[in-house]
C-alpha cells in the first residue's frame, strides 16, 4: 500500500516541520505501587507507594511527542499561578523550547491528573482542575502570541481536553487570523467542542467521540458501517479536508472527500492507551507538514500509536523507534 523507502524519507524529513501547539496543558503524576490488602475502612485496595513520577500531559505531552520526533515546536496554553505551573514552565524550558506562550490565569489552577498504578494497572485517577472557559484577556494574549509566530509555522495543532482553553471566542479569533494563510489546522477534539471546528483541516476523534459528535448515541455494537457513516457525516457537516477516526484495536480509518482508507492496528500488545491520541495527532501533523501525503501521514501515526500503547504511562516515540517499527511492518 505504501513504499517503505518513501516512508523512511518522510521520517528523515520530520525535523523540517514547524508546528505551533495550542491547547490544554497539564501535568501527569504517576504514583507507582503494589496492592497486598484491602482497606479495613472501606472495600478498596491499599496501595503501597514504591515510586512517583511527573510527566508532561495534555497539550504539553503533544509537544513532548513532537520534540521526540525532532520537529520545531512552539507551545501556547494556560497555567495557574501555582507551583505546578512554574514546574511546567521549567519542564518546557528543559525541552529546549520557549515558555512565553504559557499564559498565567490566576483564577484557575494548573491542571493535574494523578494516576495511582499498581501491578501495571490503573487503580484510580484524581483530577485537579477548573474547566470553565478562559477569560477574555487570556484569549487575547493567546491570539496575540499566535499572530506573532504565524510567519514561522506550517501547522497549528489543537490539543483539546475540554479544560476551558478551547472556546468559541478563541476559535473565532484563530480562524480570522488564519484567513488567506496556508497553515494546516489539525485538531484532536473533545465532543462538546466539535461544532467549533467547522472549517479546520482535519480532526482526529476516537471512535466513541466520532459517534457521539455525529449523533449516534447509545450504540453498543460499533460496526465498521457505523464508523463509516459517522466519519462521512463529520466530513460533510464540518467541511473539513479530512477526518481520521482512531479505533483502538481496529486501527484507524481516514475519511477524505475522494475516499476512505482503513489502516489496521499495529500494536502486538496493549498495556496502556494513556496519551496515545497525543502521539497520533503529533505524528500525523509532523509527517503531513514534512511532505507526506495524508494517507502516508496516517500510516505513520498508526505505527507510532502501536508503539506507545505497548508502554505503561504517558509515552513518546522517536524517529529511530519509528524507523525500527517500519522495518518490521509490511506497508
């Protein structure tokens, strides 16, 4: 279906990509432990903590993925006036990136997702967040930041986790900025914000999000035909160039105006899907802006997703891993 030498060439070209990431930045906290007993206070497991780790999450994890692919990245989003926000800025700086696009909004905390993991299984997740829309002055600061970098980028990647950064005023302002600009606008959406993405270049919902966003609610049997109908409906109603629906163990399906392409899953074992959507949108956008055809970019995104779901916790994929995985597949 694809030329392996052509795909290798695209992977080697990834450092040419210049991408601005916009979205909900957050910190992922992983508490690793083991369970040997049930609490006498309630029927819940007692986790004996062995280790803790911090990782960039949400839009910041998309950035982490793009850095791993050696692309050129700019980030903008919102943090709180708190210790986590300051730590997030330091971590972005450690990646060799500027952190001036991280706008502080004092009325909201920096989003933190804490996952308790025992024996490679997630026991519970605790979220610290506020999901109300960002303030008008914050919206203006983000749009001003994007406007100052428009001449430097090939694509804007929106990482939407429905934490309040992506809102109607922001999307209206962004679309005005991009009028007559040849910039790819790629979106990893949340269902409630899908109407805001009319006219973007591509959206990458998972199959549950795609069904809900296209009006198919309450379906237990998710068939290929149902996915086909949902994808075509989204393509038509949103007037996008393409829709890429990620389907877990079924792979992913790409909808374009001239046809549908299904790409089977690459993963041999699935341990953790945390952050897999971040890897898909990052790899897809990086490959597309590096000269790949959209089908080729989707294939590489699928390949990358197959690698990260084989790891526990938020993971990234580098170019060498992609090249290695490509040598074991038969496109």
